C-alpha cells in the first residue's frame, strides 16, 4: 500500500484474481471507502475490455483458411507410416540376425569344447573368443525388448523366433560355463598343490553339479519363456542369464 492507496501492482492483481483471499477481502473493504483506488481499478478494467474487443475483431476479420480434409493429409500420413514400418522391419531384422549370428558362433565354439573336456588346456579355455562374442550378440539382441509387446510391428511369431534363438544360444553357452566352472575348480585344486592330472580326476565334483544345474535351467527356462513369450519377464530373464554367462566367460581372463 502506498500511503492511503494500494499500489498499481496490487490493483492489477485484484483485477486478475492473483491475490490471496485475505488480501482480496482487505482490498474490498478499502475500495468501498477509496474513490481513487476505484478509479484506478476502473481504468484497468476499461483497458482490459478494449484489449479483449480488439482481439475479437482481429480474429473475426482474419481470412478463413481452407478446410483441411483427410484426403489432403492422407498421403503424408501414409508416408510416415511406411517410413515407420520400414524402420521397424530394419530393427527387427537386425535383432533376429544378431541372435542368429550369436547362435552360430556359440555352436562353432562347441568344437574346441569337446577337446577341452578330455584334456585341460588352460590357455585355450581362457582365450577362446567365440563364446564371449556370441554372448555379446545375444545381449545386443535382447536390448530394447523390455518395453515391446507382440503386436503389429513385433508379431507374436517374431517374438517366438527371437525367444527360441536366445534360449538355444544361452543353452549352448551354458555348456561353455560348465567348462569354465570346471577350470576354476581345477585351478583352485592346483593352487592347493595338486598336479593337473589329479585336478582333472577330481573335476567331476564340479562338473556334475554344474551339469545338473544346467539341465534344470534349460528345461525350466523353456517352460517359463513358453508361457511368457514377448513379455517383459521373459526378456528380463534372458538378459539376466546372458549377463551371468558373460561374466563367467570373462572371469578366467582375470584369474589365469
């Protein structure tokens, strides 16, 4: 308040209803007894009415635009849909191709696995890159799937194919993980002072439990994914499996 009168900011706030209820009631009482503040408020109200009137006249005098029909914008809509569909097909094709590549690499890694099962080659077991590259491919194929649902752009059939590829790939990489666990067990035994031959004879103590766990995970995972194809829970389990398998494959590189 300036002297006996409210400031112009207060008058404008009163006009535009930005004051608190308490302040507005105070101004109501003051306006009843103050002709000066009433005149200032009336001037602002008249100015606001002139602005509203000028705006309405401008809108009424503006030239009417031609009506936009669906036929006029349909080509643009179809073009956007086609572009989006192409992009979706490209992404889906890349995803499936990445999963197929990972499965091929995983299968190729089985050949040295057969040799290593009967003889321990620590250097080869720790440096074979195929299982690691295959796991990375599976991880790339899984990225971005958590928010996707079977639909027009990602059909139930495509989700089923991708899930099958990833499940088969993780099953093959699981065999590699058994070998890694065996090597880690033998390494621990040898650190204790045993010979490589003795450690190899003791390796079934690690291989058998790991093999049983692998069978349980493969069979249980197949049933789990079959019931949840394309759902976030299925992709999450596949991603978790891939991360664990990749960490197991990388572990010997830091120990050996």
